[in-house]
């Protein structure tokens, strides 16, 4: 197996916000051949292993104001790396990942990659 990269599907309506956050076309989620999991979102990143993933779920569509941008969940300590509100993948962790924003470490990450089903399959194949 080789590393698999899953880019975000960038909704161009939010281009100015992405520019401020430093989000570019080369950001996304990489599932490494070595079992690593890396999600980049401009200057922010989450690093862990696929072994630390307990569950994934494809979801959407969502309201744009809950899904687009760098944000925390209103209901828990989940983190969002959102570039569109149509579809994405929620990745839940066994052990929380170090905090990116907010005051607590994160138990989940929602990413709006172009192929959320493919990302879920890649994570499952390496666990």
C-alpha cells in the first residue's frame, strides 16, 4: 500500500475565509502507509494513527454556519476542518488528539474531503 491523500472539496464561495486561514488545494487528509493519519487545514493540523480511530461516519448536508471553517462543535469537543457543507466524514478517536483550538483536547474531527466514503474505507483498511 502507499499513502493515500484525500483533498478537501473547496466551496469557492468561502475563498476569502480560506485565504485568511491559509487553506489551499494541497490541504486535506493523508492516510499513511505506516498507519499515520494527518489532517491539515492551513496552519492547523491533527496528527494521530488509524489505530486511534474508533469510528467514522459520513454525514451531510449541514447548515453552512456549522460546517464551514475552523470550528468547535456546539455539543462536544469535536473539531471541524470544513470547506463545504454538503458532505464530510466524522472521525472519532479512542484517545483524544491534542487541542487545535479551544480549551480541551478533541475526541473527534469532521473533515469535508471530496471523497468521504473513500477516506472511511482507507482508514478501515489500515486499522
